[in-house]
C-alpha cells in the first residue's frame, strides 16, 4: 500500500470519524477487560472444584474474547488502510503522516482536542510535539 500524506485540512476533516472509531475501540477494550476478568474468576472457581465440567462453562467466554479480538483487529486495520497511525487507544492518540516544510512529519491529535494543532518528527514522538506553524 502506497504511503498517504495528509494535509492539515484533510486530517481535520477525518477527526469526527476517527473519534467515532476510537470510541468504538475503547468500548471493545472495556468489554474485553470485563470478560477477561470474568474468565479468570471462573477459571479459578473451576480449578478449586478439581477440574473441568463436561460442558465447559469457560468456552462461551473464550469465544466472546476471541470475537472481541477479531473485531478490534478489524477496526485497527481500518486505521491502517486509511493511512492513519493509531498510537494509543486509551488517550485516543493518532498520527497523520504529512509533509511540512518539505520534511516528513506526523500531524498529532488526541481525543479531546478540537482540531489538529501539533506535529512531530517520526523520531520525536508525542513528547516532541510542536505547535503547527501559524497556530
């Protein structure tokens, strides 16, 4: 897949969709964490009873977890196919590859920010964020 570069305007136009996708991933992550905790508790209970039962009570939970993983992977792939780099689900941190002043940079945005106002080099990461020129 050819690398895509975004203008600030293009990246800003995608933010409502990106926010929706991140919200969906956060929801899946929460469901996964809850189901995983439930699975651990049930595993411990089954272990205390001396093994497994003929009808494995853990099977449905394991299937649910697998489905959630598949769903999350699909959503993460959607970011990749758009050319957007998802950095962190919890903070909603994403980067949009761009060219600024003739150099490759990453336009940086995280959930809660109204628009893209920062960029950084690929090597600097989030801690090296700088305000966009003219901001």
